């Protein structure tokens, strides 16, 4: 018998708030180690907002229970429908899209922190949820600090500093980029590394 549970945490980046995510569809871009987002994935929006663009990214945890084994999948996404740019932003603005990419990378950074905590400890479901929400809160604070110090990308020197910082932090957690995790439990014998995830279930 296979049971599937999930919960999510989300944040608006550039202007930070919480919102609910329900379905993963064509409007969602999945974070990829080699992939980069583009302005084509942002809705053009004529607005009086003081920022030129806004991206919404989030990480999501799915739990899979099969027999006595518990698996978790933690994935980072960008919501295209709720990420926007002003018409004045050119699709060739590489500097601007890099700023948004760093927001996406920050979200992946904290998804890796969640995976690391799950792998390193024997946890029950409530403990996993607690770690998840703690990292969601820390992610929002880190996003706000990033925008504050770079002045939403206007400070090019600070932007370059943060580019290096984020990439370094991601690299430090390279071992936890795998999105599928086996959750240790006393009735479970196989390790998630020794048998494939139940791919048909996703």
C-alpha cells in the first residue's frame, strides 16, 4: 500500500509573503543544477510596483509511505504565473535575470538544508515538518537580507558578492542535491541509496 502526503512553504521574493501552492503544472519550473531561468518564464505585468520584477519560488516536500519504509522528496520550484516583470525589462537583461536566479538558488539552498537534516537524523513525521518550517522561515529571512544588501540588485558590487556567496553555500551542500530521500526508521532495512525510489509513484 502506498500513501502520499505533502506540504509546502512559499515566499514571494523581492516582496516577501506567504501563499499556498496546490498543484504542480506547466506553470511551475523545477530547479535544476544545470538549468537557468529566463525572462520568458515571467509574466509581463504593467504595474506601479516600485520593483522591476518579482519572482515566487518555493520548495515542496512529498512523503511516500510504503510498507514500513518512509521516503521523502524535496523539490524547489518557481511559479511562472506569479512571477512577473515590467514591460520595460528586456528579455536580454542578463544582469536582472541573474538576480532572480539567485533568489531561486537561495530557495534550493534551504531545500538542501532540509534534505541534510532528514538524512543526518532519525526523525518522525512531526520532526520532519518542524525542520521543514524552520528552514522555510530561515529562507524568507535570507531572501530579505539578500535584497536588502544588494538593494534589489542596484548595488552591483554587493550583487557580485552575493552571487559568489550563494554559489559557495550551494557547493558546500552539493552532497544533498539529490531530491529523493529515505527517512530512517527502525522497521526499515534497505537504504534509499541501495534501491531505486518508487519512480512510478511520482
